[in-house]
């Protein structure tokens, strides 16, 4: 009798794909965030509009992928007003 369970990496790939779809279609609507399985870990990359958004995405990913290391490389887009005028000369 053989073991019919899928390998752990296939399960992680499925979970990552499902989570990426959830992030893109959910209330955050983050299409610029990528989740990439790297062995047993997951790399989170992209740009988000605020630190609150980054923290919420990271919380969701860690919760959904509990038991797998998550490496976060999300950048926060600068949305503040410039503190000086632009020199066009």
C-alpha cells in the first residue's frame, strides 16, 4: 500500500496560491503583493500603500501559513507631501 498524501511542498504551493488570490480579491485588494514558496518558507514581496496595510497583510499571511517561516520584504510607498519645492533649473 502506498501513501497517497501529496508532498508538503505541493500543499504549501496550494495554500500560497489560495492566499494570494484572497489578498487580491479581498478588502485590501493588493495586486502588487507576491507570495513565493521557497522550500518550506514563504517570501512576501511587493509595495503597499501604508504600514497598516503591510502589518495586516503580514498578520494574515502568518496566520494562514502557520508553521511555515514567512520572510517579509514589503515596501511601503511614500505618500507624504514633499517637504521642499522641486528645483527645475
